C-alpha cells in the first residue's frame, strides 16, 4: 500500500493497522463548529424543484401534472458524471497551475475546476470578510439546500480541522478542506479526489468506522489520514474530520 503524507494543506498518509474485526464505531464523531459553521442536523433535504431547476407550479383548479421525475434524475446524473469525469482527469497532476489559471492551487481550486465542467461556479457569490474558500462554498451549499446525508458520485465532501489554519496549536479552525466524491462502494467506503501535498490524489472514508484506518492487518484502507500527528497530538482520520456532503444539482 502506498504511503502518502498529508502536510498543512491536506495530505494523505498511512498508519498502523487496526484489529481484524470490523464493528461500527460506537459513537461516530458529531460535527460541531462555531455558530457560523454549524452543520444543520438533520441535513437539508433536496426538493424536486432544486434538482430540476424549475419552480413549482402554482396552485390552480386543475390537477397538477405529474413531474418528469425521470428527466430530473437524468439531469442530476449528467451533472454528477461531468464533475467526476473532470476530477478523475486531474488525478496525478502535481499543480493545478499546469492545467488552469484563475483558481488557487489548493483543495478549493480542485473542486472549482471539476464543477466548472458542469457549468457551476462555486464561488460566484463571493466571500465574506475573513472567510476561506471552503467556508464560502459550504455557505453556498447550505443556503441552496444542497446539504444532505447520503453521498453520491459528484458530491462535495467537506472536512474540518485538517490543519492548524490559525497556527494556535488548537483544533478550532472550522472548515478547512473540500473534495469531490468519485464513488461509493457497497460497504460504504467512499473514494474522494482532492488536492494533496503531492498534487491531485484519491483518498478514502468510511463513516461507519470513522476511527478505523485499515480493515484488519494488511486489509483495505477505510479512512485515510487527513491530519498527521504533530505537536504532541495524534493523527486524525478522514471519517473523524468529516463535516458534510452537498449535491451538485442544487448548486
């Protein structure tokens, strides 16, 4: 298994294996930031109007026609496929500046490039004072009702506290990382694409076992390290730092 190390701007790494028996962790981590970054619980549910891009028909005396659910689903799938396709194309590239200008060479730049393939500008609404790009994208997703619980390919996946952004040695940095979901396996392990230390790479997360790095001795990775050990603190896994999913169809 290759080893990847996550530096301050979101890196991957390998760590010691866990026990051979897979049991769901007793108490998955709860997401909590300051008031500006709290994840709604339950997550916002997408309305059919958000997927179709159309407003609901006004009430009238005549029965409302059945909505074209199949076409709405096809549209959402096409958007997700375009996003995943672009993200996959970027895997292995060491610097985003080699393929595009106008976006930062960080995790937010990667998701912006992927979503541009589907005609979505994730930062078109600008930034608030003191806000980082990840927080701005999350704020947009929350305002548009795009946050949800069940990951799908093409979704954004947000993480918190992946590095010490304010350099005070504490885990109080809020939202710090974002990636694109590539696929979700039957066992719940998802693969996401993000900007790591050595460029655009794949990592894994399984929310049923958020504190488990590897399945048994030498088994498959369930959660990659997103924040390495430093300053006397242990390493933190992707499942532990997870903050939320957002659907592209509503963005």
